[in-house]
């Protein structure tokens, strides 16, 4: 149950920050926090990452419902007792729900975290996107660890 609280925290933080951006900034307005490195920039996205599949909301609804159901099922059946797996899936779940709420009620996703990495203006993102990324990275680390553990166990038996 505690892992769902992580997902809930991500959703609440995501929605509060997006509400603040919508309420207090015009689209395109940018506030430099660390000049040439990090800005808060009000942006909207009607697609997926980097604006791909713009305007295909029905597709995002279907995919998100399937992903959320799959994550909940997997958390309840396959990764019980595996906290690292559950934490990673909680971040993914929270991120997926956060952006789903935007798509459902706003018909677009509110983005505002604007970074410049080595002079490259990285696509603007939000808390939900960050949680999805963190969750996927943690999941990959855990899968790698499990794979190594299985190989060590196989070598010890063989």
C-alpha cells in the first residue's frame, strides 16, 4: 500500500505545480532560475514526448489505461516483496496518471521545466515526465541487478 502513496505523492505534486503554472504564467512566458541552465517556461503539449503524435488523445487514453492497469496488476502479483521494483513502478504509475489527468481534463499536457544542457535547449517537461524517467531508470537498474544475480546463481550451480 505504501508504494501507492509514492504514486499519489507524484500525482499531487505534478498537479499542484501544473496548476500554479496555468494560474500564474502565460503560455510562452519564461522565468530564468539558473540563466542558460534552467528556466520555468509555460508550455503546452498535445502529443507525447517532443510533441509526437500530436492530437491523438484517444490513443493516449487507451495506452494509459492499459499501462496503469498493467502496473497495478504487476505490483499486486509479480513484484510483491520486491521493494525496489515496487518503488520504480510507483514512480511510473504516478507519472502516467499525472499526464493522463492533463489529457483528460485539459486536452493537453502542461510542461514547464526547461533545461539547457551544454547549450542544447532540452524539450520542456514536467513532474510527471520526471517521475516516469526516474521510474524507468530504477526499473532498468533492478532488471540489470536481477539478471546479474541469476547469472551468479547459475554459475554457482553449474
